[in-house]
C-alpha cells in the first residue's frame, strides 16, 4: 500500500483496514524535519514587553517600544547552549505592531525610538540565526487589533473581494524577489499576504510559519483566506512547516502538559489539504482507533508542546514573574520530545533587549543535562541488530512474528535509567501501540517499565538498574513494526527537596517539592518524574531522618509536632526538609467573621490548603475572624500564612483575643509582621505568656501596602 500524508477512509472500512491505512500515513519532509528539530524556542517581544501586558489593545503609541539595546546574538547563544535548533519570533502579535521594516504599515518598529525608527528586530535576529546555525520561524498573528481599532483599519472593513497582485507595489521600496501572485482577496487578506511576502523573501530562509487561533476581538465578519496564504508560503518558503494548520498542531494547552499517548496520525472529518479553518485539538484521546473509525480522513500532523519559561508569554519583571526550574524544563523536554512531540519553549526578552540572567542559566543547565544524558549512548559496542545501533536513519529493523522483540547485550554491566526508541515514521509510519522494556537482573528478565505508542521518539524513564542485557518487547501493534533506532542512557539523579502537606482529615503527604510556578501549571511533579525509584524516609520526633527511619508509602495521620524527611535515590541523600505543624484543625468551627468576598469564605483559612484564602470585603474597621477550637487548649504561639496569589489583604498588624464562651473576650496580645508583600511566607508570633482558651478571634488592625481588605490563607496554633 502506498504511503501518503493524508489518506481517505471509506464507508466500508473495517477496523483492520483502518489500522492498515493509519500505518501508511507518513510525515512530509517539512514535518519530519520539524520533528527532528525536537527542542525549539519561542520569542514573544513587542510593545507588551514595555507595557507589561499579555495582550495589547492595538492602540498603543509605538513610542512605548522604547528599545535602546538589542542583543540577538545573546539570544542565539543561550538557545544553542540549551540544544535548541529553531526559534520562532512574534513578528506581529495580536496588537498589530510589527517588529520589522514593513512597507505596508507605520504601526511598528519604524515609528518607535529604536535606532530612530531605522531598527529591524527581525533582521538582527535573522543575522544571528545564520551566525549560530539556528533555524528561523515567524509568528504572524492573523488577529490585528490595530487594523480593527484605527479608523482606517483594514480588518473587517467590508471591502470587496477583487483580484489583487501580491506583493503590492510601493514606490521606492522594490523587492529583489520578482515573483508575483494573483489572488481574489479583500483588503485585510491583501495586507496579510503582502506582509507574509516580506517575511518570506527578505528574512529567510524561513523554516516555520506560526499561526494561532487567538482573537481578542473581531470585526465585520472578517474571514481569512488561508488557502491563498498557503500557496504563497509553499512557493516562497518551500521548507517551512505551517503551525496551526495542516503542518503541525497545538498540543492543547500552554502548560507543558503532555499526553501519555500522543499519536501524530490524527482523524479529520474534512480533507485537511483543502480546509481553510482548523479547530484546536485539545482532547486527551487524539488518535485512537475509535476516533479514527468515526472520521473520514487520516492525516499526519505532529504536535508542538508549547509553554513559557516565565509566568506569561511576555517579560514583565525579574522579581514577581517566576521562572521555571531546570528540573521542570528538563522534565517537559523528556515528556514532550520523548513522547512523540516537539518542545516549543518561550523565552521572552527583557526591556534591555536580552534574555534575563535567570532564564539563561536555566537554558544552560537544561542543555548540559540533555548533553550529559543523551549525548552518551550506553549501547555503544553492544551486541544486537546493527540496523538499530548504527545511528543511520536510513536503516531500519522489521520485526516479524507474533511476539516481536529485540535483545541487546552490553559490553559490561552498566547503570541505566533511560531507554530511547524510534520507529521509522518517515517511511513506515506509526505502528507500535504498546511495548515493554526488560532488564537482565540476578539471572532473570525483569520488566522495568512499559508504555503505549512510540512514533518518532519515545523516552522510557525508570528506576536505575545495573544490567548486561536489555530486551524490548513489542506487545501490541497496528501493523508489522519497523524500528529505526534504540539507545540507552543514564540520568545523574539529584534527590529533590521535599514538601509536606496536611489535608483537612489530618493526613500528611510527603512529595518532592513542586515548582512555585503559578502560570498555567502542568500538574506534573518534576522531582518525582526525574527520580524514578526514589524513596522518602521521615521522623516524627525531630530526629534527623536516615535510611533506617520510617519509609513514607502512603498518607498518615499526624497532629501537632515537627516532621523531618529526606529523599534517597541510588544511595544519594537529598537535603533534610522539616515542618512544624500546629494543632489539628479537624474539629475547628467558624463562629463568625466581619465579612467575606465571594469564593473567599472564612472557612478557607483553616482548610489546610494555603492556595485558598479568606478575604474580607472592602476595608472596614477591625476586620476579624472568630473560631471555636472545640475544647480548651493552652496556646503558646500562632502562625499566619498570607495568600501568595494576591498582595491585597496581608495583615501586618493585628490583635489576638481569647474567650471561654465566645462572648466575653480577653486581649492576649498584638503582633507585627513586616515585608509581607515582598515575602508572602508564613510568619510565627510567640505570645509573651501562654493562655488557655476555646475560642480565638484575630482582628486585623493594619493591612500591608494600605490594602483594601484583610486576608488569611491559613492560621495555625501551637501548644508546644
């Protein structure tokens, strides 16, 4: 059966014939090249960098783009250090501001202070890319708020569709490239095609054109003639893959979250070769047999797993805008590149025209880890099928039989915790749907891990084993499996820091510390992912934990006291983590509160979840909360945890009252907490003298930063 990039399904197709057709859907050369790029960069840079907005209004004065210096060489050096092979820059974001010297608008860098209007960010980046061997892609947003909002704007102006010549002639600015096109388009599509022509002929070669579906605002039922755009791209940038259309697709989130099974052969109701609009594919199930059976076309379309190294797409600051850890970025790399997709990581330049130091450091450390781990193939010199070990993508191994497997014998006993597999998708498509890896340990085969599909690349991660033999078993397939490459690797684990949580039932959980990255969290625990086989030991008596201490296996009940824990992986010890829990909050009851905002009820300050919080309404006098501890308790100190998702409401001065009946109150002391806005962490106040009480009232006397309300994420009381 002939392979194609898109194959139609017929009404009489059976499950077997659908599987057969699916395995004959293969990538185009451009798609395969995009897969081989693996780890690529996104750069969001424009007026939003200076306004600190994620989406501009389109009506910003170009003077806001007050760029004084630009160092695109520094960008490319940092990308090179990370192992990135391509960069995609926002040539035009939704605000319509262009960062190159376009002939067709004045809303851009030509009207900014940068080099007195003579600057061209894209030109400088293009030159740096050539210098450092980085491919270049452009993001040209179809949305354009400037063309919507200004009185002479072309977007949705209800102009007639007539035959137009692309590029439009501009006196004094001729093109060196003399190719022209004729399209039946309206004013905005003509404008868009003219700008595409500039980008693809004067800044190339261009290896990716990036379109998204974001639209902050629409006007005049404006339609996009994407098929015309595609004709122009195909002619002027024949090596470019088109994102957001039939070339590559969005993974479905901006968090760096990945699917356990990412098929790149995906079903369509219409023929994607003729489609003008492409909906986002966000379902967990993308390419199962059930999905394909309900469709009419099968199409090869790799996923790009995109996210940002910073909280947000554009740079805001180096203090409040947190940066992903190296663990987090490396974990996403292994899950995305090692999960049959492309990793697209955004690095937003700062207002100095450079990547910030922290971003550069994370990129460098990530690149070092990739090189240290995957730059060394532990199957070097191994015995096995030469087609899989020769590093030649033109050779492949066809696995026949009912239980196909590959056995590999290493030259000596070797420590391994990563195994990489590639199918020959370029020629034979995606075929494996389930597989397992065994290691020869103590004279027998032991399964160390298993997974579903393979595709272009699958990275298996598992607890460290020392072995002389490995066995890959293919458990389920769609057709005869054809593998192209395998390799074994070792990641030097670093036992992670730990964190403790106690739920409302009083059960304590100990896990690797999650990155404090609040923008589009992916829900993955990078520390746990990177340290398969790690064990956690803890103590409840304030003693230092060791491998002889209690092994954490499941949540356990714990009241007031100090917990300490340590992670041990492959006999390496991490740092000791500790926490002091207050009295159990299970029996507490809310008595009263001065006021509460919707979704920030008072019970949230004792739900054992610091991410939720009570917040009063607009600042009144002496905002307070009152609780019933359920019985009289001798209190020596208390802890206040402010919310860290808002700076409004942090209580820097307050008063604590006690009562035996909830009606008659005794002042027990005042407290002062400083620097809460810059450091929103738990603060502990020790009373001059302990006191016995059943009811406690906390009154807010002064809010940090002259805030408009009072807020508490958690309250804790201590008897010890």
